[in-house]
């Protein structure tokens, strides 16, 4: 059986944790609401992907495959 003093301490810790969580949640909610009121929502416009970005990504992937390919094969052969 747990002593009365230990029960009170546990109850105090639990209630303190819940109270702190509620206070933090309310403050964060108020901050986000304030920011949302100050800044109007921006329309979500998708940026067109240029040909150069696609080519860069392709060359980047090829170079990473060439550089790390032997290391990956060595690790694969060791069943990592």
C-alpha cells in the first residue's frame, strides 16, 4: 500500500502536468489565432517546374548513384 503522502505527491504531479499542458495548449492556440488574423491566407499557387530543375535533379540522382553505388553493393553483399 502506498502512503498518503506519496499519493498526494502523485496527485499533485499529475494535476500539475495536466494544468501545464492546458496552459501551453491555450497559449499556442492564441498565438496561432493571432498570427492567422494578422496575415491573410495566401492562395496556394503551384510553381511550375522548369526544365532546368528537372535536368538538375536527374543529373544529381545519377551522380549520387555513381558515387554511392559501390558502397551500397558492398553493404548488400554483407547482408546489412
